[in-house]
């Protein structure tokens, strides 16, 4: 089944897709190369980048919370699928506390 961006976002009202660098660099190199080629194509098509923007997490109570996927270790942090799953589950658990 082929999906476009609208279908990827499903029924959410999300305006952005924020991707942790540590997760992206944990993918196989051939996947990373294809991904970057698509990002380059996006850059060549639209002037879309903003400077000075960053992402901070807030829990359901509006309190800032730690992002346990933020440390990309200058490109050296490579995680297994299990490590990513465990960190994501810990994040989701702390979100609702």
C-alpha cells in the first residue's frame, strides 16, 4: 500500500515531524543515504528551513521533560532497535505522570 504524507500523519493535527538524530543515525547506511537524498531534494525545491528553532518536550501537565533521545554523541551514538524501544517506552511512561 502506498501512502502519501497526509496518510502518514493519519488523523492527527500534527504540523511537524521531529525526528531524533540518534535514531536516524542508527539506521543502516544505505537507508541514511536515501533519506538524505530526499532531504536534499526537499531543500532544492523549497526555501523552508528556519533558523533558531528547537524542540522541547512537555508532559501532559505542561512541565518540561527530558528528551532521552537527544544525545546523538556527535554522530557516534548507534542504538539497537531494543534500546530505542526501551527509551521510547520510558519517555511515554514519564509523559503521563
